[in-house]
C-alpha cells in the first residue's frame, strides 16, 4: 500500500454515510466510468426520515452487490484499479462503518492503497466531474446535514467561511414538509409547490451579524410552525403552495445574498453549488441569475451528482492521492469529521 | 483447505487460520478497541505471521450474530467483502453456538449469554458435543430465559463474560442447577467459529451477496412502526 504512480488513474470509490449505498469508478478524477447508487428512500419513508439502524442494515445487504455492479458497468477487474477511496466522515457512524470496512477488506485483498475522503470535499469535487475547477473558488454546500460556504484557494485547500448555527437548510426543508404533511423526503415537494404558488406567505430572513457568512434556519422553521398553529386556531386553512413559496423565498434569498457577498469579497473565479439542496430549482435559478449578472462563472452539478453518490468521492480522492494522502487498515468512521485542507 | 475465521460479534475480537484441520494461528483479545480499528489490522497481521496471501485462503468463516449490531456488521462486512472479491465460499456461524463450542467434551446443556442491555440477553441452549440447539438463538429478558431453563430440570452450564452481570439472578432462580464455566472458556474464539463452520456445507460463491447478519431482533424503529400499524388496525 502506498504506491504513488497510477497505472490507469482508476479509483474505486465507496460512499455509505447516510441512506445511499454507492460505488463508482472514476478515471483521473474527472471521468465517470461507472456510478451506482442503491437508494434506501423507500424503506425510510414509513418512518418519516432516515433511521440510522435501518440504514446500517441495508448497507450490509447491498454493499458487495453495489461494488460488483460498479466494476461490471466499467468492465474492469480489481487488478485494473489503482486505489480505493471511501467516505471517512462526517455522517451516521454505523452507516459509515460499512463502506469503510468493505473498502478496507477490498483494498487489502487486492493490494490497493486506500484514501479516506471527507463527505463535503466529495460534494464540492462533484463539480470536477463536470468541468475543471478554477481557483480561487467559492462553494456553497447545502444538504440535509450541511449548509456551508467554503473558500478554496487551490486544490485541497478548504476554508469554511460560513456555516449554519442550527439547522441545515435541508433539515429545515424536511421539517417544514412535515408541517405541510408532505411525504419524506420533503425538499423536492416544497420546491415544486413553491413553483406552483402565486402568493407567498411572508416569512422572516435571518441575516445574523452584518459581516457574518453564517446561517440560521431554525427561526424560519419556527415561524412556519407558528403560522400553521395560528391559522389552525383561527380555524383557517393554510395554502401549502403559499407557505412553500414563502419559506423557499426566505431560504433562497439568504443563501444567494451571502454567497454573492462572499464571492465579491474573496474575488473568486468560480462559484459552485453542491449537495442535495443544490438540486433545488428555486435556489439554482436564483444563483444563476445573480452570478450571470455579476459575471462570475457559476456551476451546479446535475441532480445525480448533487445527491449522495460515490462518483464525487472518487473525484475528491484523486487530488488527495496525488498529494500522497493515504489511509490505513485502522481507518474508523468519523461522524463529526472536520473539513481540513490537505495542502 | 485453509480457513480464515473472524469473530467480532461482541467486545472480544478473535481471528484464526486453520489449515487441513490444524490450528495454525489464533488471536483472541478482550479490550476496549473498536472492531473497525482492530479487526482488519488483526486479519492482516495473522496472515502475515503465517505467511499467507489473501488469495491462499480457501474459505472464510464468520460469526454472524447475534450480538452488538455494529460489532456483528463489521465482522460480516469484512468477511463478505473478502469472500466476494476473492471468490471464496463464506460460511456463517451463530455467535452463540461458537461460544458454546468452547465447552468441549461436555455432554450437558450449555447456555451462552451475551448482554443485550436493560435486563435482556441474546442466548440459546446447546446440548453437548454435537451442539444441538435445545433452545434456538433468541433475544429475551433474563427472567424469560431462567423460567425456560428451570423447566428443563437439568444442570445448565453458563458461558460468556456477560454471565457475571446476571449471575446473582441466575443462582437465585436456578440454585444448584446453575453451573459457571471456567473463565478461560468465556471468550468467543475464531477457531471454534471455523470448527462449527466445517460441519456445514460450503455454499457457492454467488451466495455471498445475500449473506446478512443474524440480529435476532428487529430494529427499535421498526418494532414501534409495526406496533403502530397494529394499533391502527384495531381502531
């Protein structure tokens, strides 16, 4: 383990940090050779959210089949690979452990080096699968578990300049969806309802301190809950489309304004959005509009690279591999792993 | 025929290599080290010590549970991935039966016990050298187990480190019927996992993908969900 020279630039990547069991093969950090995702959404729906123990059980059931499928679709044998990459954290620890232990066993059996990748680095590097990343770069990472503004001076350099102080944006979406009695996962449904809405219920925007790039969504979530509660007490019907539209407008306006201000201050050459909520139409349209006007190239990966997948882990692993980063067989799941620079 | 055995179902960790019916090496430990950090390095080390490459293995035996959910999953994930990528057969063995197998040359009733918290245990009753299941592996409150054992009206040999947690309770109910195995039998061992596995038929390698842990208990969220569904039906 620990070779620095690649034969084919082929990395097998594995991701199991939440409720998707995923494996992919990525060539030279930018070409998707195969990308397999086994989603558990159907199983978690009945609980209204991801149940960690159930997620872990499904990962064990799926993991070898998913890896085999990734190899089969790529028409490759283990001997054709140069390295194994796996999500080391953050995420659900029991879920992370399945991908990590499968990756270690596979790497050991096939005498391959292993690279442990940060899940958020993966989301950001999903963009490298679409077009080359240009630095300095600003990434807005928005998902069920994360809302972060990350400044990148160069490959492998991460500075978290803003993050949520309470709920992640995606978490707020899921909670508001529950208030509206929408099925899990609620984010895409709210996005759709917001588009159908004509009227918007006015909800507050939380800006925090004037110069802060941090976010807060729990107040907005409470405002929606209170609004529903007050309407119920008065015996009035709420309009789900107006609530969805008002809620989404608040989230999108704050995310867009802070991203724009950061992009200006840091004079970045590229702005990228990443994570499950980056697939949101309302957010995408808003960011595209402001950065188009600002003249800063803005990119967001296609849907299947925004939601959790292993291709993004393979994309992030390539520059790590080239920088000499190696994991070992003691690798453990790191549920609270911090995003650290490797340069 | 070269076997690799893996046991991580509870806190103890054990790995072993058995060749043509002879133990080549075995490692057993009972320390507070997570299996994710400890198990794969232990496999690497034992193979290195006996001078084998992963591909020299002919079959893999793993303790399939019950036990700690995470512990069982780590052993099964390692075993499943190794067996699949090396294209070698994978045999699962009950973690309780493997522990009972420690008590060799004993013809009575053996009761292996793993703590499942809140007064619950994973347990079973195996009889004698054939390790025939008198009570199948199950998750139960200790009181339920003791009631069943009392009804058997024969001496019961208890084995496992977790027996000590319940020993007072056990003696109170069973009195002289309860016998405590010597401490040196208490840790599950990968050689016993392999010994029990050798009595089973080797599955074909395609079966590996479908190999799953034997939790002997549904997840709490699922239990609650099923209860809710039942209540809804009654309404």
